[in-house]
């Protein structure tokens, strides 16, 4: 994965240079908007590459999950920067719709096609692993947005070249912003949910609680919590009240095996921690949650 991210980063740098030069030569806002977008992608892909390396570091006594959450932080930072870029392009595009400057459509087309070709290659590199992690998902969204942005630049250049309608450049920049903002908001919401330690998507804690309560000898479940450390790493903890006799006849270890196997098979939660308690323990417990 590191090699793929490095290859896409190199391609994005090429697109950035091409579009910055193109925006300077042609005066195109669409090229400038896409160059700004690609600039954030270059920074984001750099963060993604760094986060991928950090996530592979082993756990320590100080960081017991290692640096797995670095991928979530990197994705959230990418999304926040992209949101700012999208807002700027929306404002500037609206201004240019009212007062469109002249653009060199022929050169704009040449630069747009070059960027489109490089972005197509980048999408092809990341596509097989686009859903592996938050990190790769964010990177894939960025290069897809770049691809669509380059396509918008090419279409706008063709319109200006064929009809002389200079506002097509501003319209293309607004299309690019429209591609950036919704996907970015979704990614920001998802990474924010992880950082706020919300229940992992698709995990119904009411169902988990009900299933645990159906296990023989289980009397109650409380302090049931589930979070997502990083992609593919949901964690669940719970206090499970069981018959007092379970502590006397050695049944607790079998209960632990049963509950953990049930969670792994039924809810795809491989990392779970249970605290088994006798019924009378509740009177000694402070800060108890539902």
C-alpha cells in the first residue's frame, strides 16, 4: 500500500505543477481551482503515506494500540482542508460568473488533458485498495475528485474554444467545488464519529445486549461500550453480572469463551473485554453506566 500511495503522490505532484503553470498561462479559474484542490491532495497524500507507515508501528506500553489511529487523524485533516478549498472555489467561481475574465482556451485544453491522463493513472493505482482503510478511502476520494475536476476543465476548455462563452470556466470551477464539498463533509462526519468514540457503524448495541442476556447464567449487562480504534478494529467492553455459582464451579472461563466467540461470529467484533461480576458487586461499584 505504501508503494501505491507513493506512486499516486508522485502523479499528483506532476498534475499540480502542470495545472499551476496552466493557470498562470491561461488565466483559467478552473485550472487554478483544480490546482488548489490537487495541492491539498498532495499534502493529504503525504499525510496518508506517513500515517500508513506510523500505523504499522508495534504497540508499546505507552501507546497500547500503536499508532493505528493516525490514519483517522490524517483523513480528518485532509477532509477539513478540502472543505476550506471547496468553500474558496465556490466564492471565487460565483464572482467570476458575474465578471468572467478572458481565458486562453487552447492552452487550457492542453493542460486539462495532461492532468486528466495523470489522474486516470492515479485512480487505476488506488482503485483495487480503495476501501481498505479510512486513509486509503480518503486518498481515493481525492484522486477521483481530481479526475472529475480535470474532466470539468477539459469540458470547459472545449466549450470556450467552440463557443467563446468564457463563463464556462467559472461553471467548471463550481462543478469542481460541488465534487469536493459533499464527499468531504461525509468523510469529516465519519472520521469525527471515530474520534468522538461513537459506536461503530452497523453495530447495534441493543442487539448485543439482548444476545448477551440470552446466554445461560447471565443476569445483567451494564457499562456496555463499543468504539472504533481504526479501520477494521472495533472494540467492545462490558460488565456482565452472572450467577454467584459460576465463580464457585469454575464456569466463568467457559462463559468468557462463549461470549467472545459469539461476538466475533455474530457481530464481527474480535476484540472484546468482559468484566464478570456477582450480583452483589453492584453495591460496591461507583460510576456505573447503563
